C-alpha cells in the first residue's frame, strides 16, 4: 500500500514537473494567444523590464469633435458581402479604436477586456514606424551623418557580420539582404532565436551577428525585425541616448503626449529597448503620432519631424518596394514599403504602421484622417483580418472625405 502510494506520488510529481516544463517552453505561445493575449498586450510592464517614456508636464490638447462620426452607417465590402464596423470589430478582435479627423477625435471606443484610454498597448512592429521618425529627427539635428552611412561606422561590433557593408537606407527599406523571410513558425528561424534571446537573457548580438547575408544590400525587400533592431542600436550609438530617452526628449514631450509610454527591455544585460517592437503607449498618444505625420511632421507651428522625411514615408520610387511587390519578402500584396512604414500607393498615398496581432496606425494626409486600431488576434499574422481591416479603414476615410 505504501509502495503504491509512493509510486502514485512520484508519478504525480513527474507529471507536474513535465507539465511545468511544458508551460515553461510554451509560455510565450500561451501569453500571445486568445483570450490571454488581451491581458498580455496591456500589461507588458508586468512581464518584462521597462524603460519609461514620461509625459510632459503639460499635454497638448486632443479635442473631441462636436459632431461624432456616425460609425453605424459606415459599410464596406469584403469577401463578396457588405459588412459594418461592428462586424469588423468582432471578426478582427478589436480592443481599442480611435478615429481622428483634422486633429479632433470623431470616434473612440474600447471593446477589449482590459482596454481603456489609460491602458498602454503593446504596439509590436508599429514601433518600427516610430523609430523611423526618431531617425528622421536625428538626421535633421546632424546627429546622424546621412542615409548612405554604413552601419558599421556606428556599430563596429557588426564588422564581419552580414550587416558589414549595409547602409542606413538599406535598413530603413528592409533591404539589408540579411536573413531569410521572417517566419515565426520555423523553430530555429532568426526571429524565434531573437525572441528567445530577448525574453530569456540570451545574446541578442550573437543572434544578429550569426544571421547570414543572402542577397546584395539594397536590391530586394525582406521584412526583418533584426534590421530595425540594428537601426535602434545605431540611433543610440549616434546620439548617446537610449531609445526611451531620445523618444522622450525629441518626440513625446514636443508633441505634448498626455500619458507615459514605455519600452520593454531585453532581459540580458546590457538591457536595451527593441527599436523594432517594444513600444507601449495609449491609443490617444498614438493618435497624436499619426496626427503629427498627417500634418507633414508639424505640431502646431513647430516642424518636429522633417517634412521630407514624412514624404519619404508615404512611398518609394524603388521598384522592389511598390505595392504588390513585397510578397516574396514576407509582405502582403495590398502594401508597399518605405522608411519603416507600409504604403498604399495610388493618388492618396496613405500609409500605415503595422504590428503583429492586429495593430494599426493608419494615416491619410489628404483627408487629415488618422485611425488607430489595437487588436488581439490569435495569430501573429492574418492576411484575411488585415485585408478586412484595411477595407473598413478605407471606408471611414471615404465617409470623412
């Protein structure tokens, strides 16, 4: 009897240990899957070390329009059927949604379980677009020499790596030639090794140094979070400031943010922010970022982001970055790419920042429309949900224009 009980206890302990090991190995998958991800995406500061981006003493007002947008009457067509915005929100797991027109909020809602105007949302790769804005500011201030500067001039630790010979312009256009298509489903892919290093304290530098160059720089689009992480390192090396410090001084304070933001940091030391994916901010402050870009980089009378930098973000002349040309490099057919923004081409030349799991910062300067949508998709990438969201956002622009 005692032997049987001991065996039973040992078996239970073994099962518990196995279960604990399974949970440890799969904690990221659990945290980023529905419905847990709605909590994860609003509480990254409970999970990872962070660097704050504090708000200024006085916020710049973001007024609400006297006449709200009549969202119930907006229709769009997707997959051969007419749909409403409410249907889009349900199908694409919207957690927060804000529409600004001519600098005023015309619609704001927070359907997510943990969403609110004060919640700071994990923006994933939408961070890349903000990093680009900071690079534009640093270039204008003379802290970075020029777009043709080689990466290794700022980051000698990358000499001899795939990034040796790559320029800042190559990085901004996701054309470094380093690495294969970014695929989260491949266990040993650079992006998965990068994620593991960030979250467990491994060497991010070693992941980046060990990723080979597969193409000539500047010749082909290949979406790469590693490219933008290198941009963030370059910015820190050139300015002598951390990403959080530079964002605070050159963007968050001058634009008049109303809430603190934060970057989560790598667990390994020296701890660094991810220029390609660790900014967390409120929806209203993200709308301020979009309004700034819709105004050609201006905040009031101040030219904060260079006007030419905003124009560069709306589209590129390079053939391999045009709408429909990104599919082989990990992009979707409805987008082009330029300057760390996804572009839509056409006469309007609207553009958008995107983050996995359904994060959008859509900017249409011609109609002065900015739309922020945060989401909690189960999968990192979902072409159907992305395309449906885009159709709905375009319908809102038409309604306002």
